[in-house]
């Protein structure tokens, strides 16, 4: 039992940060421009993260837990993430860009010609 305690309290807490560092370092040098599927899901992932708890609780309480409900949950939650990204987030990002451009537009210096 002592070996388990040592692993959980010492080894795990020493190795886990280092492995995450290695993962981040590896991602830094990887070119993801040709990974279309990964880029597609990563674009919508934050809104999927925001919506998934609502649908997970609702669908599991109404339909129970099975492979079919997992598929229904994935489809519904990702559809809501897609909808909220396209129709809400992108619209507000457009408004934000307009406001930023209006507030911080470059001022032209007026010079007099001699």
C-alpha cells in the first residue's frame, strides 16, 4: 500500500506537469494547417464545452444511459455549439471589430504643403 501512496503523492505530481509541458512543446512545433477535421472541431470546441453539461444532464435523465443516447447527446450538443458559434459568437465578433475600428481608427496627420 505504501508504493501506491508514493506514486500518487510524489511521482504523479512530478511527472504530470512535465508531460503536459512536453505536449505543449510538441504542439508548438506542429503545423495544423492541413488538419481540416481537427481545425473544424477546435473552432467549435469552446461553445461545445459551454453547452455540453446542459444536454448531458437533460438527455441522461430523460433517455437514460446507452450508446444511442450518447450518439443523440453528441449530435444535439454539437449542433447547438455550431448554431451558437455561427449565429451568436461570430455576429458579436463582427460588432466588436466595428467598435474597435471606430474607437481606434488611425488618425491622419494633416500636414501643410509649403
